[in-house]
C-alpha cells in the first residue's frame, strides 16, 4: 500500500474535474485500495471553504460528497512535533501542516502547487509528487495505466 498526504488543491481539482487525472488517482485509492490518503486536520476546513466559495456547495452537499472518499485525518496533536521542521523546509507557512503530516507519517505528499512544493525534494526530508509524476509512478508500478 502506498501512503500519500493529499493537499487540498488536489482534492478540489478531483471534485471540479471528474475526468481529470486527480480524480482517476483518487478513484484508484477507493477501488483498489493500493493508495491510502491522509490529510492534516485543516484539510476539511479548507476544502469546505473552497467548495462553498468557488463551487457554491452547501455544508450538507459537502458532507455527502466527502463521505464517498476515504481520507484519514491526522490531528494537530499527532503532527505537532514536526511543525517546526516543516516551517523550515516550506516557504508557504500555511502548508506546514501538510508537510508536518508527511514527516509524521514518513510518506510522500501529493500537491499540484509547484510554487510551494517544488523545493521539497531538495530538502531530502519529504518526497513530493505533482499529479503527472504520481500518475507516471503508479503506471511504473502497474497500478494504473495510461488508458485508465
């Protein structure tokens, strides 16, 4: 099983474009259980805010939607010892809980935010995948193919 910390922008993209690569990969995590998704506790507030503001969802629609996906919540208490380290390796401090969660779980992070996350790999502490890199990686492991 491949553990991944999912960034809010990836999940939002998967909801916004149900035919996109993000949705295909998330669906893979549901169907084949080869991928396990994790997110820090702030993920749910962020996704709710974005779905309300950008797509006009109401809270009941969001609850219903989120119930279709398995994303394991990591509490601030769990990742708090890694926040300081996360702040050192990420320039955008709002993303520190995602990095701290990846450090806590010792697993990669999946984000589409090139500007904020592209330097992570240089840190040597966290592996970062954008969607294309993750898709290619999963394809190389025969977990997904280009025709999916």
